[in-house]
């Protein structure tokens, strides 16, 4: 079909070719022929094996379930700082000599783990209002070796050929994980009168600056009576201690923010440190 029809015909054909182009049937169009060639083989394959295709589709959908279950949690995973910050809390009024003895005991136990490079513990505070930590709040920085040098953890694919181990090793490392290491340290440091908290230096500082709680999970209780807050905090501690996944919990009350020129009692019931 030629849009331009006038004489001479060759001039009309020239105008049509330049201004409109040449029309092709769908089956003969160069682009359609390529698309047909790409589409026809997969389409025929799907029609020949419908059950297999449906099974693969269901399998792909099932693979999205773990991601779906994590919706609503933190988008960014915690940054592995290569360092552990151990922050135990003991009973208030701890003597200097007892704090030193307890700190040395903790450092000796942590240093016994083969993944540890160095241990530096601190009890008390400097002469500054920016660090009001008493002797009962200790901080121990544990520098770890690279994860490739950690103890091996046999997986189901450990004896498989190296190419498969290389691929699956990114999903399930063949070394113990950070959580497994801190769990072992936590079990080794079950000292009477001491409540353990495990985090990382930068992450711990950010948590304390944003929430005022030393661990990622905590419950704050506010009110006018410090005794009542302490009672509620101890009740919460009793309830959460039996919660599955709770590693340690400690409730304490303190004076909170300044309200109308007076110190209004407030408290933090927690923190709670879960396994996950």
C-alpha cells in the first residue's frame, strides 16, 4: 500500500520510501522474525513440559519465603567490625580491688579462645562528665583474627568438590559464626553477680547515643516514683528471662531527664540481649 499516489509512479514510490518507509507483513518483518525465533523455542518447551515448568515456578516462589519472613526487620545487616565489645554489668558498689580481680578473670577467659588476638578491659571512668560509668559497668574490647582463621565448623557439603564448596561457602561459612563465638564466650563467662552483654564498639556507641540502652533491645519505663519503676522493671526482668532467645537481662532504675527544673525519676528496665 502506497500512501502517496500521483504521477509519475516512480516519484510517488520515491516519496513513499523516503517519508514513510516500506511496509512488511508481520511474519516477514526483520525484527518480528528475530522475536519469533527467540520466543518460539521456549514457548514450545514450556508446552511440552507443563508440570516441570509449574514445579520450577513453585520452587522459585518458595525460595522467596525466607526473604518475606524478614520483611519489617532492619534493611542493613550489622557491619562486621572484626571486634567484640564485651560489656558486663555487676552489682553496684563494687570495690576497686574486686573490680580489678573480676576484670582480670574475664580477660583471661576471653584470651583463651583461639580466635582472639588481644583483649583490653576497662573498669571505672576517666575524670570527665562524658563517661559516668561506675566500677560495676565494665567494657572489654576484644580484637579478633580474620574469619578465615577461625575454627572450622563442618557443614553438609564439607566433603564435596571444591567448586561446590566455594559456592555454598558464601551461604554457610565453614568457620564458626560471630554469633556462635559470642555464645561460647557467654557460656564461659557465666560469673555469679555479672550480667553479660555482647555487641561491637561502633554499633554499641551508636545504640547508646540513639536509645540510651547499651544493647540493641531494651525496655524503658518512665514514672514519678523510682521505687515503683524499680518494681516494674524487676517484674519485666522476671517475665523476659524465660522468653526463648533471651541471652541475658538486667533491670536497673535511675534518675532521668530534668523536668521543670527538677530531676524527674525515670528508669530503664533492661537491657535485653537476645541470641538473634
